[in-house]
C-alpha cells in the first residue's frame, strides 16, 4: 500500500484525512510543526487534532520552512499531500512575511527537494483555496458574465457592499464560480495560495510528477479549532454564542459563503489519491450552495437554543470577499464526487461536538484579532 506524507497532517483537515487513510490501509506519515495558533501552547495536552492521531499515525514534528527536516521526511514516500499552510485572510494582510515564508517558501522547499534529490514520490496533491478567485464569477444585466475587481472602500464606508460590473459599474449578482474563472486574489493569503498552485503546476510538469489541486470552500466539522480567531466563522460564532457574547456581523449580513463538511473534503482528497483521472487537474470542492452570514448566525443560535444576540454593524475587513460559491460540475463529472452532508446535518454534527468540547474555546481571542486589524487600519 502507498506510503503517503501529509504535510500539515495534524491540523483540522490533516488529522481527519490521516485517520481516514490509515483506516484504508495506507502507510501515513504526518509532518507538522504543531503551531500554537492552531494547537494551543501545549499541543501534546490540549490539541484535539494532535491527540486524535497520537500513537496511531507516524508523526514527525518539523517545519515545512526547514529544508533539511523536510528532505529527511520525504525519503521513501510515494505520495505527498501538501496541506501545510498559514490560513486566515485578515491576519495575512499584516503577517505578510509569515504567510509568504510558510506558504511559498515551504512549497518551494518541497518542490526543490523533488527536483534535486533522489525520491520515490509519484503524485502531489495540493490543498488550495477558493480565495484565489477573489470575488469570482458574477452576472451583469448589461454585460453578462463578469469578474468584479476588489470592492472600493469609499462604497463600503457608505454601506454599499455589493460588487460592481468592471465595465458599467452597475451592481452585479453572484453565480457559481468554475475552475476556468478569472484568478483575482485580493488578500495576501489568496496570493500565496495561487503562488503555491503555479509552483506545483510548473515544477510537476518539468519533473513529470502528476499533481491534483483542490480549491476548498469553507471547511467545517468536528475537531475544528475553537480557539483560532483567524479562521472558521462557525467556530468563532459558536464560541461567542456559548459564552453569551454578542456577535458582530460584518457588512450587512448578506455576504455569503459555501460551507463544505470535513468528511466530504476528505473524500475529495481520497479520490485524487486513488483516481488517475485527477492527474494534472484543478478541482473546486464545495457544495455549490451559498448561505448568508446572517443566516449562519441564526441557524447557530437556534441550534444552541439561545436567544438572538447579534448586531449587523456595517464593519468590514480589508481582503474579505462579498460572495463566492463553487461550480462543482467538473469534480462531479471527472471524479464522481458529490457532497454527502448538507448544511443542516453538518451543523447538527458540528454543534454536538462543540457543546461537548466548549471548555477549550476562547472568544476573547477573536476580539483581540479585531484590535490587531484596527491598529493597522485593516478593519473599518
């Protein structure tokens, strides 16, 4: 059975994937630096992710930015699933070096080792993001399909949050974004993810190693961090609700996201490992169903049986998108992938896990993260 290296394999997606592949009989090695932002200050004691794979999966602590450490761990591996990445749109706008070093230099290290050193790797699977599209695909009543530029601050200050046609400046309406859409990253995080894609495509072609790139929408589910303030709106809202804090909903609450359950994400990666039709392809991974942020908040308040405590504030963050939901027809047609967990069922599973583990959440970290953004004029 294949030997698989999963970089970032002790994170949210990685830990679920590691256990899934281990149970399928694969020989799994996880390489992860156990970042305190994701795993807490004492990961060996407090990290759900790490402890779920501890003593089950071969684990090597190390940093993707360290060439020598990565070189040692690649030896003997046949497939590399590259998940190691800094994630978080807001934080990326001021932690520019951190995001560039981890996402770009880390990926460069991986590819240079495969280029220069003797190895057994015959497939690379890269976890990318829908963020590379920016706003993605929209419909203009005058000009048809368009790809809006970044929203203008002056409009957002006035409370006009909708995207505009780049030709006539009329308000446009979101439609499902397909893989052939314009690439238009509007955050440092998104830029680094797209750079990862280009690096993998270029070098994989040069050294004749097949690749698969998966552009994930908003991934959620059990074991999602309840303490990382930079990713996961469902975790952030859940922590605030269960601590009886008021939720500040940005913009007008109508901004929307496409939420995909962790089990479906794991399935999409597994299909790339097992199906040769995935070779040298890029796939969207989502549900194709957008849900507004205000609706998400209401669903969570109802699920936790709490009275609504939120305000729609018109605040906004630099680098955030308005809408983006995926066209998943390509992955359906080529890999026969179809999401199995709808949002209602997924929230039920997720919320039960949150209630059982809420002692680890810390809603104050989210407020601190907003102060960091305000200090740098990245939050209005």
